[in-house]
C-alpha cells in the first residue's frame, strides 16, 4: 500500500513538473511571437518607388519624377540600402519666339527641355519600431550620370492678323537645333520616413528624401544654326527638397 502511494505521488509530481515546463514553454513562445510581431521585417527587402504613379493618377505635374528599384537589408535598429534611380526633371516648355512674318505666314520657334539623371545610391539608416510601424532616418551617397538637353523647332502657321490664335505645335516636326551635355553627378541624400506593415512580408515605406548634388560637365555637343545656345552649361551645385517617395517592398 505504501509503495502504491509513493508511486502515485511520484506520478503526480512528474505530471506537475511536466505541466509547469509546458506552461513556461508556452509563455516563452508567446513572448517570442509578440516580439516578432513588433519587428517581422528584419532581413532582405526589395522595393519599387511608386510615388510618380500617384502623381500621374492625380493629374498633377511633379517637379521631379523619381523612379527607383531598391534593396534593403534590415536589422532591428539599422537599415542598409542600395538603389538604382531614374529622375526626370520637369521644366516648363513655355518659351516661344516669332521668327518672322511673310505675306500670310508667320514662323514660330518653339523650345523644349529634357533633363534626367541615372544614379546609384548607398546609404545607412537608423530605425526604431512601434507596433506595426518602423520609423527611420539616414544618409546616403549618390553617384551617377546627368543629361542636360535643350532643343528648338521651327514651323509656320497662317497669319490673319493680331491677336494670333490657335497656335498648336505640329505633330512629328523636326528639330532645327539642339544642345546637349553629359554631366557627372555626385552628392548625398537624407531619408526620413516610416515603414508600415501591410502583411507578413509586404511593407509600404513613406519617406521624405531631399538631396544635394554637384553636377560637373564631362562633354557637350550642339547643332545650332540660329546661334541660340551660347557657351556651355557651367558646373553647378543643386539642392532638391521636393522628393517624396512611396516604396512598396517585399521581404524574402
């Protein structure tokens, strides 16, 4: 009888110890799950800046349209980022000259501009998290190619007196003169933003990313029969404070 009681007590103690161990394991798993839900996106991320699409859908004209493909490696408090960027700088093409009037024809000269950049960037960011949000700020280096281009076109329109009405550029007309320069771009950018968790491995990042860059002319060429473009574009320093990025990223 005593042996039976001792065996039963031993079994009770063993079952109690197993239950306590299981409860401790469940508490540890719950803690890990809670911690993981705070920072589920550590690791590798690839993303695309879709902000220019929002501007086009809204019918507005962006001062500078930046599209980039980005890779980020994310630790709990640090981000390392690499990106390839294409930036198309908007410039109003509102300049037009009257070249001459002969009989019933008036000749116009219309100007067009094209400025764009293809650059590479590497940067580091400091991050801190709050539930499903991750705030960060950082700095990066920029190096790349910048295209500086100006063109003009000449075309005729019937002249019936002043005021001149319905001046529309013809479709498919040939440019009469142009100037273009290849430039080196070097600089730095600053990022200030937030990562928003959309699903287990999809993140939307909204960031403000001003940049400062120095542009140095490497080469230039022209065809300018009207001698409109005098001299070459000078090297210059430019600060752009109008960049907002909306990046959709996938983790892997």
